[in-house]
């Protein structure tokens, strides 16, 4: 490389380091600028890369959408995809699946498919099961009775809020708190809703988890017209998802249960990554920016 190229590379490196330092300073100065770290044991890890995960030797009927993100199918899933309400993936979403997934039909908006090894889908299922088990082991911090219905407000304690409930039935539910509040609902039977959920005080959808522990004999998450939902809905015991007019800012994860995703249902947005993810993205950008001038220099040298 010439002296000028070396100086340019150093200048780019210095500028990017300064940007990362500034990002860190802003996160320290403004702690509510990004969601708080997810409590240990409840972090879904790689599963957070997907808006919708459906795994197991079950059936998926998908003739609605759109879904704003990536999806992951596998472990024997039989997925029937059809046009419906302009169904498909947005925001550059990709359909990842392993070789055991049987995918038939077609969506009105063509989607990009990528084959992944079965180890990837199995890891995703294992993470989901581990999080569900850990969530179920936690003692409740708030008592709401066996059923939440009607107009209900749950106020956070500034940290981990654990709510055990059998059913959430057409509740006009408000979660009130701040960016440090994490709301965990252990639901033993089902969530059925045609009502809007509301978040207030800085509560983040990325800090809301519904752990649906019902079995395949019931629809553990069911929506109809009027629904507005937030958070991650996780089912690992074979419970079914049955949607009409689902409007979810969040994620769906189902292992071993049938899913019907129809009639105007959509995931228009998924929660933003947290603080550490943002820093990681910056670090990746830094590495790429440093490597690119080096590659250019090597190519010139090789000539």
C-alpha cells in the first residue's frame, strides 16, 4: 500500500472507533435509549433473529400477512403457503428452512428461501424449550387471579415482573412501566383476544414474553378482529396458534403445535435489538471497514 492509502485506512479506523465510543457514551448517559438487558434464562438468543418460528411434525396454514422479518421452519413441518391478504415477507425477510420441511403452495409476494442444516432448527427448538422451562420455574411476583379479562392495567416494579394466569380472555390489557421492566406471563391455558393491548411509560415489546404452556388439545393463542398485541408468544408443548386478524408487534415461536395464520393476520414490526446487539452491529461494521482497505491493498500488491 502507498503511504496515502495507509493514512486513509488509519483515518477511517480512528473515525469508526470514535463513533463506537460516542455510542457507548450515549447509552451510558441515556440508559432508557434502548431496552434493558433481558433477564438471564429468558434470552431467546438466535431465536430473536426471526419474526416467526414454526418447528415440528405439524401443519402450518399461511394465507395472510405480511410478516416483517425472517421466518424459520423445520423439524418435519408441513407448510402450505398461499396468497391471501398480500401474504409474504417484508423488510428483506427470508424464509429459512431445513431439509425436513415440506413447503407447498405459493404466496402472492414471492419469498426468498434459504436452506439451513437441521442442527440450526434443532438449536432453535432447544433454546425455546429451555426458556419456556426456565420461565415456568419462576415464582410469580404479582397476583392477578386465574383469568385476566376486561380493562386491566398491570404496573411494573422496575425489573422482572412474573404473572401466573390460566387465561387471558378478550382483555383490554395495559402494561405500564419503563424500559427496565420485563413482563413475563406464564399462561397455563390460553390467550384469546379481540382487544388492543397498550404499552405505557416506555415498556418495550422486546421485554414482554408470554410463555404458553398449554398442550395440543387447545389453541393456546387465538385472535380475532380488533386484536393488537405486543411481545413474544412462545409455545413448546404442542399448543396450537389460531389467528384471524392478528396484529402483532413481536414474535411467534411454536414448537410442536399446528398454526393457522389467516384472514388479515400480520406481524407488521418486530422489536428493535437491545443495547448489546447495537454495539455488536457497530463492531461488525468496524471490522468490515478495516478489512476492506486491507483487501484492496492486497489486491493491488498481488498485481
